[in-house]
């Protein structure tokens, strides 16, 4: 009980000293505030984006298989990007060859381009996905107004478009009024025949599926004169035999391409690559932001040395009245820890507020682990950088402390 009362007294004294020096305390905490808020914010952005992309892939189903140009090495995030950027290589003949496989239900060719899309009211830039009529099924998209384009539209090369909910609203004022209106995509005119059901998610620099425009690949020759595709999406007939299905696809593709010309990935491999990319990015960004925490720790170290020098007489009096070296050590360690934890708490509030604002434009998410980790790191920094000043204060004898002052 005495130890408990002693600890309460030490905390009260530490808080009182911090309040007496409000400005100095705030300036000391500033590095911790910036560091914690930066680390939490960066982790939240990375985690939110990672979760959003994972949800998008999972929504496509576990039997999804994607064939991409270029070689994707297992476990390597950068190689995945290299594969996607290596160009439009696949042809309609490849689609027809894969459709002959009994192990596949669906094969969908795809390429996309960011294009200017204009109505008679607005002009916006959207990612335009060019594919056949099966793209809507493989991406689990439903129609809200109008209709989807069909096999007949594709074979007749009809210049029609299906808009995501976002483009429909922004180009025409409301989604429903977009039907049967014309849009200019690039330098070509297309009639809007449908508007997709609103899915939500994404925002800002992270496009949602709601912010895409879809047109038949046969009516997009001006955007893709070589008629090449950047990816082939396929659905396995049997989810339990994904590996065998991938081998079947590989066997067909090797009749035309070398092994280095393409990569075949299932959902599990894609998610693994995405996780690897974001783990590396999060580690690098967190390391950069952690520099602020080190600077904040150095600030605490300096100010605690100043505090020891200013309170030498107080230390001597405390020792003269029976305070032990351990009491003095705990007093100054408590002050440094309080400074750091309070800075961390303020940093958390700032980060949480920022995330609430950013969520409107970018997926962001703060989890409980990040909060606990932030407070634990703050507490640890306070203790680590407060040790040397606290030890120096505890070594002062009553007579030495009073004389020195």
C-alpha cells in the first residue's frame, strides 16, 4: 500500500512539474506527436489500401485465374508490376484456344486505358475497360439501370458503353438520366446503354469499380489498333483443381509463346504478391516516419537534463527528507515517460482525425494493434531517453545537490 501511495505521489509531482512548464513540455512532446501521428497515418493508409485491394480480388472469387504478359517470379512484388507493364501481347486467338479447355468456364480478354470521357455537360478522365460481354460476370457486376452489352453487341462492333455509377452521376447529373445519352470516349462517340450497380469502396487516387467505363473490345480499335490484350481473366470449372487448370492453360499458351512471355496466377498468388508489396512499402514508410520519434526522444533527453540541472536543490531537499536514489530515479523516469505517452496520445488523436477526413478520398483504417503499439512505443521512448538524466539525478547526494545549486 505504501508503495502504491508513493507511486501516486510521484505521478502527481511529475504531472505538476509538466503543468508548471506548459510551453516547454509541449515543445518537448512535439517530436513525439509528429512521429506517432506520421507512423499511425502511414500505417493506416497502407493497411486501408491493402484491405481494399484484397477485398476487390476476393470479390472476384477463389476460382479466378489471370494470365498476364511477362514473367512473374513467385513472391516478388516488383515482378508482378513488371508483368502488368510489359505491354498488350495477347490476341483473340488465345482467347478462343483457351475457351476449348473443359477445365475453364469463362475466358475474358481485357485491356484498359485512362481516357477523356465527355458528355454534353462535363468532361472527365476515367479508366476505360475494353473487353467482351463476359467481363461483367467475371467481375461480379450487376446492372442498375438499362442493360449490359451482350454477345451480339460485341460481334456487331456496336459503339455502346456501360458506365460505372460514378461516371454516370458526374457526367449526366444522375445515373438514370445517363441512359441512351451519348458520350465521347477519346475521339469516338458511344451510346450509354447501361449503368452499373453502385459497389462503393475506393475513392480519390484509388479508383473504385464504380469509377470505370466499359466498352466492347470490337468497338475500340482506335484505342487498341493492334488488338492486343494486357490480361486474360479465366474462371476454373473446379475450385479444387486450380493447379491442374493452370497447367492446362500453360500447355495451351506454350504452343504459341515461350515460358518467359506470360505468367499464370491464381487469387492466392496475387494476394501474396500484393501483401509482399505493401509489407515492404509499410516498412520503408514507417522507418522514415520513425526518424521523427528518434528526434522526439532526443528532445526528451535534452529537456530532462535541463530539468535535472534546474531542480538540483529540489533533489537535494528530497534526499535530505528521506527520498532514496530509487525514488529520484523513478520520479524523473515517470516525467519523461509521461511526456512521451502524452505526446503519443495527442499524435493518435491527430492521426485518427486525419484518417476520418482522408477516408472520403482514400481507403484508410486504424486497427487496435496500431493504437496499442503507438502507446507502447511512446512509453518505451520516454523510458529509454529518460534513463541517463534520471540516473544522473539519482546519483546526487543531499549535500552535493544543495551546494551545487
